[in-house]
């Protein structure tokens, strides 16, 4: 191996960190670092110099405006990992406290409450059964029976609890004496698990969740691997990725590399017993070896070189302490290295088993609390590197105690900052057999094991989150090597290029020296595509946002050469199990292009991705189609949780009292009819599929446009706009005859007078037509649930024809009138508080719609608004963090 | 209130910075430049006490933009740099150094030299440790440029010397450059660090003026001082110097032995091996075998035909003479559990045969001797070789078959 004839100059000092630390926002720009004479100078008149950073790099440009999904979302809804707001205590009082101090306050009580509600059997099982008869939860008075003396009525207690909930966060909140009395009485015996013990466990779990929210190093290395096709074979590679609700399924998916890579056939699938943290792969002798790490298990698979060959599981090991690293040897088939959080490193050979190389719970160079350990291979197949947060050592597997040397130290040797720690080491063997990449939260280093401790390259990467993933794409001789860095929480992706030719051009001395080439380049992240998606309904947008901003979980990339066209495909995996891909194309050295469209910011929904295919590159149309498919599949898989079983036994008797159902003084005929139908439906115990119009003639326009009691022109216009009658509205407005206007005004005044009398619930159902059309529109979106054979009844005028929404247009369905269901509007209609929820649930039953038949609305983009109602009720449950119980 | 005002100002400053950062990372230089003009305002109300001040940020961002902006010129760049130098006292030397680097990379050697001289004369209060280091670097680079001027004059003189006529003025100038260069270069290489370029130039100067002792001392210090990093080049320079001086084989070997100990995979190991193989001493030949085996342990040497032929030659010699078979055995023992998979798999046999016939010949010979005639690598290559009717492969097959009992003794 050729060593560079001269290296860039640098000072060398030993000792602890000296430089004042902290993330410097722009530390990576504007520096050459050092220069070196570029070999050819001797004979020429002038010496030529090359910089350590700032040499020209290759031009790679993104082919699309955003990353595109490669695979359809897997079945089963994704459970988001806890967010800070799920764990932290939030109330006005505490926010002030928090602002003053940096320490976060964990919401312990709420989590304990969740546990009691979610797992009542585990929390109170036996005593609950024992006391079952002694607690009465009903509303009515206790009847005088034999059991009266031994039964207590819990309703008041429950009301107290509810009141307490309502006052949550109030500084003057004090416990109701009844509650205090109850808890004092039964704290010692009610719980299945002693409360103190349970609290300890929960607290420990909370602390762990919180620290993993701050920085989750279990994902280090990434859980995505790309197995490239054999040289000269068909362009079909294999994507190895985790999936499923708990990310415990391992998939081997064949992917065809075309303009947009797409899956071929169904994936080989393995179900594992734990969440997959890392997938590592290496190719030895034409065969791929894939190591898979979960917390307590590590497994290895082999994929034979032939395309289409099935992956075969080889061996599994179990560890007592969570494993923190698994790497696959690029030199010898079936060799891996494993590290555990107890500070042990093993060389794992399929043939000979595990060989412990070192066990040391302490960190190497100075004390650091993190139990994270890492290991990788080096240029010598028997020498392994071993890393903790403080640095890297290399040790010889044949004599690990005696033969080792320090490769990297966080300290003065590498010019580190205070607080800097190793985040991810990676062997760069495919680019240069003796080089190593080390990332910290501030910088990225390239090391040469022949010159330990002195980085041959150092650059401040300026990423907002520490780079947990890295991927190397070696360049051909004379070309730059590419390294991709990826962060988890922020989904950042950074492309770096560097030169380091091995067996370099032997004439020029400095040719083989390590140089950073070009400027670093930011690539699209998954969340970046959000702004290019068509406008969504607010709650859909929220769900989509939650899905797309999930932390990244892995990174893979491949270079593709198709004659003169070179391109790079970058895959990114998110914690939700989505794999997105982007293509970068290589541009031969050209004068800098005029500012392209990406210099202008793109407005949401007006992205080039969704432009008409004629005006955009051919790939874009396909990308848009891919998005539509993905969105549709997502809406299908992420449907609400299964129906609640109590729906069938919903009591109608308690819903409305006689007084409620009594109408106001003078309802019009339409209202009367509707009320009748409602009563009929309630008596029959059925449901109303659609509000059929009795008067086939549409009511006069002003009626439809103005909801009762709202008179200002703005609301009218907005209502019209929602119903897509805006143009008509404008026409009316401009061309209304004076007589018509007068008539409208008279009508209004009359209604105003009646408004007082209309404070009952029933009036609201029929008072305005927009709402009516809303309901009919909702029930239009699919065949009726109860009687599938019944021909659909023509919809009301004014409701847009469902299913006609085209691919490129924004959703045409108006938002549901959720205001009707809001507690405020219910309150002002005089519905007692305890019935509001029942009513709301009842209403959501009406608007429920059977699942969309596959393929029936292939081109429909927007989600039927019925879902919004349903998921708005199921939303609060979904957001609850999943704790480790 | 003023506190709120400060807070708002900081927020908008941060937002602006993040826009700039975004533009830079997407190579939108024009957009970044526009934002930077807004960011300059932050200089006026600099409330921050962070360790990276806005002026440093402006310097870094501005430099980066001017490197890449399609409409920037060297003149503009120089102008910007001059402004940046006056902006912060603490960073003056650093900015100067970076400016010089940029000039050097653009071939403006004379301007760079002027800048270095200016920076060298700069004084401001007491120097910090970092400033001290930067000053030393500035002096060293000036020394380096002086060396290049010296070298230019030397070439002129040598050319003229061929014509048989010498120029006194040029010679005087040359000596002047020598003095200036030597003083500065000598200073920096005393401090622990990687100074390959400076050491090479300084040694070149010393050698020209015949000061071999000083040169030797400098190189020894650079290679063996434990405060310096373990730089393989230091040993290479010493070895090359000793070779130029016509030193004895013994001292050359001892220099390379140390290099072998710190970097067994260095490319000079082939020279070392050939040197040792030629030696009459058994111990040295034994060391030669060790050296070549150790080099071939490394992934970077896997396909190095030269190294494999060195090993093949030596192993063959030993097998033919049937002396020192234990040497091979000793080297082979710690490797026999992983070399077969690492070097002699069937997959590699196929690939080596397709890509490099002579490499596969050498490797097949070694495999045949170390693993016997039934080894997959040897079988595949010799079979292919015989099929292709290549004479030397037939000879190889015969050789291995004849010596198979010996081979078995090694592998057994």
C-alpha cells in the first residue's frame, strides 16, 4: 500500500481537550486548512499547491424535488415513539419553572394513570374481582336491597375525579376530601403490585425513555442495507430493512433500479423476537452476509450471489446485556464482531463461535458514563477496532491483551473540542484499505491506521443532530469517494466527497494524500416531501406530518453507471418503516448553471413534482403517481382502530329527554319532517343513512348560503367557498335584483326574531342546508353499510360528486362541520355535560362509512371526510405514548 | 423592553443564519450572498458572548461564497479578506494564513509571499498560545516560499553552469534565500507535529550545502523523537537519506526494520524483503520471510502480484533446498485458520485467473506448497492453466506434485 509521500502539516500535542467547545454553526466553511505542494512543481517555474479542503468536487444534482417512497407502507398502523410532550409535565406553573431551569420535569403521575387505565387487570386484578359486588357505578339511587349495607355508590367519586381532571394545571387546585379519604383508605391494599415498587419501575422506564429521546444511540449504524447486484448483472439489488408495527420483521426486498427504483415480487420475510436496531451487511467472495441486531439477540443471514436467491438464516446469539454494535467482516465469510453495553467485545465466527476479546466496563481514555461500545474491522482481518465515546483502539484478535494500539483519542491529538464524543466509527476499507471514518457530534475525521492519532482529514460537519449513520460509496480510481452522513432525529443527510487514492498515481507525491473535495451537500430528507404533497385536510396533514417527521432509522446508497450517465440512489429509512429514495445525477464539469427553480422557495401544493407531466421532466410524473399510491395505501393501512364493541349496545333512552326532543315554537315543514325521521330512526334502533330531501325543489339560494344567525358577508362567502359555490355566490352578489335583496332581508329579519327559540338540539339538524348537504355527501362516499344491495339515492344538489376528484386537484370535499360536535356548541344547545360525549359518539356513528372498495376510486386523492370525524374521536388514544409495559 | 428587543434580534439573527446555512448546503451561492448582506447587520449590535462571534461567521461564510460564486473575482476576494483582517484582532493571523493558502492554490505565489511578510510583522499585545502557533506557521510558510525561490535560482545556476558561465549576483541571491528559508524552517520542525513538507525542504537545503550531519540529526529527531506522532514518512525520509548517502546495508536494514515494526504494510516492505533475501545471513532471510508474510496479511496487499512473487520465490527456494522448512511452518501456523478463506478461496481463484494470470500463478504456487495439491485454489488455477496450455502452469503442477510430501509436513 502506498503511503502519501508527504502529508499536510499539522501540530501534534498530547493531552486533554483544550479548545473551548460547543457547536459552532458555521465552523465548516471558508477554510482551506493547510496546503501542500502538488508534486509536479519541481520542474515547473512555480510550485503548484493543493488545499486540504476546497478542491473541486464532482457535481451531483438531485433529479427530483423531493424524496420518493420506494415501498408501500406496510400493513398495520405505526405506533409513534413517545414525543417530549408525552413524557414531560406540562402546566402553566411548570412551564415557568422549566424556563428557569434546564432540567425537564417528567410527568410521572400521568403515566401511572395511563398504566391503571390501560392495564386494569395487572393493576387491580384480584381485588377488583373481590370488590366487584361492593362498588356500584350506576347513576340512579341504590335500591333498598339486602346488599345495601355492603355496597357503596362510586358515582360521586368518579365525578370528583372528573372535576379534578378538568382543573388539571390550576395552581389553586386542591384535592377533594372524598378522594383523599378514598386513597388514604385503600392505598395499601388495592394494588396488585405494591405501589412503591411499581412507581420505581415506572420512574426508571420514564428516565430511560427521556434519555433516549434526548439521544438514542441504539440506532447507531442504521437498520437499512443495500445489497448491490453482481457486476454486470441485471440492475436488481436487494433492500434489507425492518418493518411491521414493532419493527420486528426483517424484509429482503428485491428492487429494480430504473428511473424510479421499484420493488419486484414480494419480499422474503422473517419475524424476529425484538425490535430491529441495526442491519449491517458486507460482501465477501460474492456472497452477502447480513448481521441483524436487536437489543438482546443478534443474527446473521447469508444471501448467495445469484440474483433471486433466497436469504438463509445462519446463526443467532443471545446476550444478557443489550448489544450496542454488530459489524460484518469484509474480509472473511461468516465473521462478525459484537459489542455489548457491558463493555465486552466478541469476535463471532459462524464456524467457531464467540471469542471474547476484551471485557472492560470502564471507558478507555477518560471517564464517560455512556455504556455504548462499537467495533469494526480493519485492514488486517485479525485486527479489530474497539471504540467507546472517548476514542478508538485497535486490538489483535490473536493476542488482544498484548497487541493493541490507540487509533483515535478524543483530545488534543486530534484537536477535539470540549465535550466532543465519538458517535460512529466506520471502516472505509472499500475505498482505502487502511482508512477509517470517525464521526463526533461536531466533526468528521478520516484516520489512517498507519498514522494513528493524527487525523488525515478533519471537517466540522455542522449537522444539527449527531450523525448516527454513514454510508461509503467508493469511487473508481481517480474519482472521489463519497460519504453520506445521516442523523436520526432531524433526518439530515449530508453528502461529502474526498480524495484518497490507494496505490496512488505513483509519480505525484501528494496525489494520494487525503483531501476533502467540493462542498458538502444537503440531500432531501423524508420530511422535506411534506411541502410538495397536495394540500390535505388538517387532521390528515397532521397524521402525515407525524409519519413523515419520524426519526430516520437507516441509510443506504448505491452508485449506478449507465454508459455516460452516472447517478446515485440514496435510500432513507424512517422509524415508521418507510423507505424513501432520491436520485442524484452526475453533471460533468460545466459552468455553473443559472439559478434553477430550487433557488425559489416552493409553495405548498405547487410543487414541480405535481405539475402537469408536459412541463416537467419525465421522472416527475412517475414520482407523483408513486406518491398518490403511497398516500392511498397509507390511508388504507392507517385506518382507525377496530370498531368499539359498545356501539351495538348504545342506549338511546338516556340520550334525549322528552324536553330535549320537544321542538321550538314554530319549526318549518322541513324541520318537522326531519325530526320525525329522527324519532322514527331512534325508535327503530336503526340509523339514518342519508337525509333525503322531502322537498325535491332546492330551497332558495340565500337560505343555502347563510347558516342561521350568521349575517356578515365574510362568513357567507366562506360558506359558499366551502361548498364550492363561490362563483355562483359572486354572481348572486353582483347581479341580485333589488327586489330579491329586499326579500332576503325580510327573510333574515324574520329568522332573527325566531333565533331565540332555536336553542334546542333538534333545530340544529335541520336549520341550515350546508350541514345537510354535508351529511349526504359524507354518506355518499361509499355504498351503504347496512344494505349493500340498495341502489344509491341521488345526492342532494350542492354536494360535490364524490369520486370525481382528479389526481392533480386539491381535495374537493369540504371539511366536516365539526363545530356541531364541539362541546361548546353542544353546551349552548343545552345538552347536559354528561351526555355530550354520548351524543358525540352517537353522531360519529351516523357519519361512519364502510371501507372504500379497492380500486373503486383509483384516482381519488382526498380522503373521504367521514374519516376525519371518526379519527377525531380516536385521536386522543393514539397519541398516548407506548411505555415499556 | 430592551431585553425583549435583544431576544428578538437574536432570533432573527439565528433565522437568517439558518437560511444562509441552508443555501450554502444546497450550493445556492447567490441566495446565500443575499442573506449574508442582511446578516452583516448583526455586527452592529453584537450582544453575543458565544465563542464564535458574528465577525468570524461572516468571514467564513463570505469566503465560502466567494470561492464558489460565479461572478466573484480574485480582486474581490482579496478586498474582502483585507476587510475581514481588520474586523477581529483575535483572528488576524488565522485570516492571513487562509488568505495565503488561497493565493497559493491559485498560483499567486508573489502575492502570497507579500501577505506572509506583512502578517509576520504584525504585533498586537500579548500573543495567545494559538496565535503563537499561527505565527510559527506563517513564518514556516514564508520559509517554504523562500526555499522555492532558492530552488529556482539554483536551477538557473545549474543551467548556466552547464554553459560554463556563472552569475555572481544570482548566486548571492540564492544564498540569501537559503539563509531566510533555513532559519524559519528550522524553527517549526522543532515543535512536535507533522512537517513532511518543511523537513524535506530543509534537508534538501542542508544537503546542497553539504551539512550532512545536521541533516541526519534533523531526520533522526523527526523519526525517533517520541513527542512526534509515529509518522511513517519520517522513517522513509531517513531511509532515503541513508540510501543517498550510500550507507551500509546494515544501517539501511535497521532503518527499514523500524518502519516494519510500526507499519508492516508499508510499500517499502517489498524493497526490504528483496534486500533481506539477498543477504547471506540466515537470520536476515528468516526476517525477510516474516516481513513478506506480514505484508500479505493486509487487505490492501491481497492482489499485489509483486508481493506474491516475492513470497513464492522464497518459499520455493526453501522447499527445493528442504532447509528451514520450520520457518514456513512457524509463519504458517498462526495463519492457517484464516489465510485459506482470505486468500485461497475458490471464488478468488476464479477472479484472479480472470483478472491477472501471473498473480494467480504466484498465488497458486504458494497455495500448493502451503496447503498441498488438493487445495481448491491450486486445483482450480492449475487446471485452468493446463487447459489453456500454458507451459509454466504445467511446470507448476509438476513441481507441487513432486514436493507434496514436503508440503504436507508444513500444513500438518
